[in-house]
C-alpha cells in the first residue's frame, strides 16, 4: 500500500509539468521564429543566385584592377629595358615603344572603368559603413539594447518588452545580461504572477495520504508463546527430578576409577612376548590373535568409553554447580517467560510506533528535499533563456563578422585601388614621353628635282 501511495505521489509531482505555463510565454517567440524561417525558405535560391553574381562581379572588378596593374608593370619593365638598350634618344626602339603602349592601355582602362569603380565603392561604403557604425558597433557595446529600451525610439507596435512578456521593471538590456549569465525564463518572465509554484509544491499536498496510512498502521501480533506447554512441563519435571539431592562428590570419586582394571596394552605386549618364545606354531598363532584382539579392544571400545567418561565428568561437574539453584532457576525462568509473553505485544507496538514515526519523519524530509530540488530546477535550470542570448550573439556574428566585415574590407580595398588610379594615370602619361624616341622627320619627303621650292627642314621634332 505504501509503494502504491508513493507511485501516486510521483504521478502528482510529474503532473506539475502539465500545468506549467511556459508554453504560453514562449509561443509568440516560437511562432515568430517559425514564421521567419518559413518566409526565408523561398529566398534561399535567390540568395544562392545573387551569391554567384556577387562572386562574378568581384572577380571581374579584381581582374580589371589586376589587368591595369599588369599593363603598368609590363609597360615600366619594357620601357626601362628599352631605355637601357637605346644608345641615341632619337633612335627607334621597339621595346620602349611597346612599354609606352602598355602604359597607355592601362591609362585607357583606368579612364574607362574608374567611374564604375567609384560608384561601386560609394554604394558599398554607404551600406557597409552605416551597418558597421550604426548597428555592429552599438551591438557590440550593447548600446542598441539601450536604444530599443528608450521610450519613443521605436513605434508602439514594436515594443519588444511587451511582446516578450518581460517584467515591467525590466528591460531588454537587463534581460540580455540575465540570460547571458544563465538565468531561467521563470525569473526573467516572472511566471510567479501567473503560476504559484510554491503552492503546487507544498509538501502536505502530496504527503497527507502517506502520513495517514502510516498513522493508521497497526500490527496485530496475536498470542505470543515463547515456551509451549510441553517445554513448560519438561522444565517442571526436571525441577522435580531430585537432581539437587544427588551426592555429586561421591559420584565424581567413583568416576575416577579406570574403565578396565587390567591394563590391556600391557597384557597384549606380554602375549606378544610369549608368542615369540613359543616354538609350537599353533599356540604362537593363537597368542598373536589374542594380542591383536586386545589391541583392537583398547583402541576402539576402551578409548571411546574413556572419552565418554571424561565428557560425563564435565556434565556431572556442571550439574553439581546447577543443582543447588535448580528449583529457583526453573521458577525464575517460567516467571520471566510468562512476563515476556504478556509484555511483548504492548512493547512491540510501542517500538513499532517509534520506528514508524522515525521512518515517516525521514521520508518526509527526503520528500521535502526532493520538492525543493524540483522547484529550484524549474526556476533555474529548466527552460534557461541562455539560448536566446546565444542566438542574439550568433546573429551579431553572422551580420557583423561574416557579412559586414568582409563587405567593408572589399570596398576599402577597392577604394584604395581606385584612389591610386589617379597618380597611376599621371605617372603613366609622364613615363610614356620618356619611353618613346625623339624622331627625325623631314618636312618633305620629296627630292629637289621633283619639288622646285625649298622648304626649311626641321632637324628634330619633340613629341
């Protein structure tokens, strides 16, 4: 019955989970997360497609920068090599000319794509810089939570404190810190106002029937008989046997006499001596047989009787000490037995009640300790809001560390390359003039015979 009652108590404690109102508080957040996840599913393919476009665009832009850099490097290398091989500045040298053309190609590419690079750097800077400054930086130092908590910064429809059912005296910043430290939703959402856990975990609510069963428990021992009537009669008969009238001293004196008056070992050894001296074989054989019979009698019968006599002497000695007080001891034994038989049921009930009381107090302490543990676990360990804080941190890592930081690194690197295109154009144009030769051209390629007029000739033309 007690085991069945404990099983019912266990079911009552487990039924607390059915009335736990945590789902009512977490349902809005769960529904919002599920809805956001469902809405984001159709865009995954689009995101993958745009991700491919992003890689293509980035690769093309980096290839353009690399192509301009390659043209500049190739132009400077070829031009420098052509200058080193040119003996006269007016001589034509193909390597120098090629270097100048490479530089001009780089300048043309710079003019052609610089506007595109500038627009792209501006657009990416406008998005990535604002996200880093306004969102990520404030998210890291938790200023964004203070902004959300400040009344008037957000519309009333976006009041997160109301939507998350937070305490009125709490805010998003304090809730985030509590969840970060491992606080439970019970304390954060202040569920005590809607569900009194202490009322549901009161010890008497579950142990009343258990205590009542232990209080009504009775053990019926019936008639207790330690000594049956046959045993009582045997004791009385033994007391009337006249044991106290026996002369134990004379009895012990008689027991000191040997069991056999003649020494059987000595007689056997005498017969063995006669057997050796006898010349008649028949007589010698009979003497040897008689000697063996005597030895067997000594080893079996006489020694066992002597051991029994010793044991009997111990019993007689015990009886000699017991006999003077035999009557008194028998009477005392019978009286004690009757008294124990009369008091045993009453004292057994008292001892049983004491043990049941001790058992009840011990079990109640164990059960109270168990209920306290259940309450503490429900308040602190079960339904911890630390995953919510972890989700916010993961969102910050995804947005800032995985998206914003690479985004800003891209536009910063591209902006640096675009900025250096301006000195690159100036430097390339000035180098081109040095890499090309000073050409000698005639004003007219005709001879004096074909042209009657003489035109002054320019010896050198500086380009």
